[in-house]
C-alpha cells in the first residue's frame, strides 16, 4: 500500500469535514442575522445536495482525462476559494453563491479521492476506506463543538469563525500537492485482494455508456435506493425524537454520543470484513438496518426505542460505507480508461438518492402520517436487499457460502442484540436528562434572539 496518498486523503477528509462542519453549524445562525426566513434557510442548506449530482459526472470525465491528482487539487482549491468568499458574503445572494460553490467542491472531491485510494492499494481497500471515512466522521463530530466554542468565546463574531474555516481550507491543498503522486493510474489488471480473486470479473472493454454493463446498473440502483432510504431520517431524526418520543435536548445529545461510538467501532470491522470475505457480505447491511430501525422507531416510541433504532441505523451506515467504497474502487479497476466516469456515475446515484430521501420523507409524513413514512422506509430497505443485493451476489460464481451468509448474519445479530439490550435497560430506567424538547406548531411564529456581530467590511 502506498501510504502517503492514503494519509493525504485521510488528513484532507478530516480538515475538510472540520471546516465544512463548522460552516454547516453556524450558517443557519448567520443567515438569521442577515434576515433570511426559515424557508430561505432551508433552501440554502439544501442547495449543496442538489448541485452535487450535476457536478460529479463532469468531474469523473475530468479524472479520466487529467488524472486523479489534478482532479483532487481542483476540488480542494475550489473549496479554498469558497471559504475565502464566505468572508465577504454579507447578502443572501452571495451566501447562496458560496453554498453552491461548496457543493461543487464536495462533488468534485469524491470521485478524485476514491480514485486516489483505489490506486494506492490492492489488498486492503475496505480497511483503507474505513480509515478515511473514520477521519471524516471525527471531523464532523469535532466541528459542531469547535464552531460553538468559537462563537461563544468571540461573542458571536462570524468573521473570526469564517477566518478559521479559510485557514483550515489551506491545509488540504498543501497535503494533496505534496503527498498525492503526479501519476495515479488505476490499472484494470491490478492484483485483486486474496479473498476476492474468485469473485473478480474480467476487465470490461470501454463503452460509450457506463450503464451498458449490467453489474454497474445494479450498483447504481443499489446506491440510489440505499442513499434515499438512509437519508429519509436525515434531518428528521430530531423532530422524530422530540415530537413522537418526547425526548429532551440532553437525551437527543446522548443518543448522538452513542451514534459516534457505533460509527467508530463498526466501520473498521466492516472494512476488515470487506477485505477478508468480499464486498457482497455486507452490501445489504444498509437496507436491512433501514428496515429494522424504521420498525423500531414505530413500535417503541420511547427513549429506549429511539436509541436502539438509531444504533441499528448507524451500524448499517458504518457497515455500508467502506463496503461501498471498495465496490466503487473494484469497479474502477475493471473499467480501465473510463474509471473516473464509472466512479462518478455510481457515486452520483448515491448522492441523488440522498437528496431525494428528505423530500420523500417530508412528503409522506405530511400527507399520510408518521406510520406511513416509517413503513415505506422499511419496505424500501427490504426491497433493496431482495431485488438488488441478491442479484449482485447471484452474478458471482464459486465464492464461499460462509462469506455470503455468516458475516451479515453475525453482524446483524450482534447489532440487534446490543440494541435490544439498551432498549430494555432504557425502558426499565430511562435517564432523566431534563424537560422534553417542545417544538413550535407548524403555523406559529418562531422568534430567535441571537446576539452576533456582523462581519467587518
């Protein structure tokens, strides 16, 4: 394994998520200071998700033409430019422009960084992706606390916060420039991991359309459905916990602490499993977790039920992400000169599903209620496993049955056992962590009093 490119992706992922997470934390407060309405703030936050599917295919073609290093440098440079522009974004229009540039940078980063990882190792793809993803998770967790601390110490001075974000954005440019080699080819004939040689497919000849290959089509559907069902609770979890279960802010924060622990523990185990047994063993973990967590939320609307469902949800997320990265890297390795377009197309399907998920959830909840929303999410999770993941497995001949059955069964059983144990403990003696979080009615005015200092011109 080439260590320096992997460490470049790891350091870049941590610093980028740290800076971007600080922006995500403070941006709604800054928008309120500028006089933007709640609807306008919602559109501002969602702008990033909708620009990504448009940019990722273009970056995939750029990686094929210019190489992963140039694409990667382009992405981190665009993010640096967005961070600098944020210092002067004193109107809603400028804020929307900065948010769109941030989305374009995120979309450009993913295909390039995945190709760098794919070119750096041939035997430990799952473990490597779990390392880079874990660094991003750590940056996300640290971002909220850091952003809140900076605003508290400076008396709500956003200029200081945006300056810190801009300084952090310089480090990824330097790291990628120094540590990613000038030529990072992803050979279509590179050696496969020891336990994946029996499931490897011959290199596919170049084709005009990426989706002409049946396996790539199935992977696109897997990414679309998985991203959509996973993000149906993204941004809605706080509302679900507060309005349905009546949890307090402290209880919701405690659940997020458990979530972080689950991500750190399950992610490396999933990466090791992908290297040891192959990617198909955990490809359906996300869909199964989506179904189980949805039913848990519905049947047990209490602290224990919300906590258990969240643990199952995050365990499925942590198990799927290094597996998905490994599947994309293997697809890129088989695709030869069109590797960038293949990775970008597959990751675009995942991003498109993640953008559609919250919209579908809000529509179902608003029109037909919570039960319909959760049952549809559970049905989509089961359909993903039955209609997509099984077809992906059926395409591979001669692989070990134990790798196909034992690993997902053990992983799901262990996660379910942990969730049930915590559910029973919380049901018997739920922690008293304050009054429930009472959200305002949908049509009531919302008043927010924030003392902040506007950016200095």
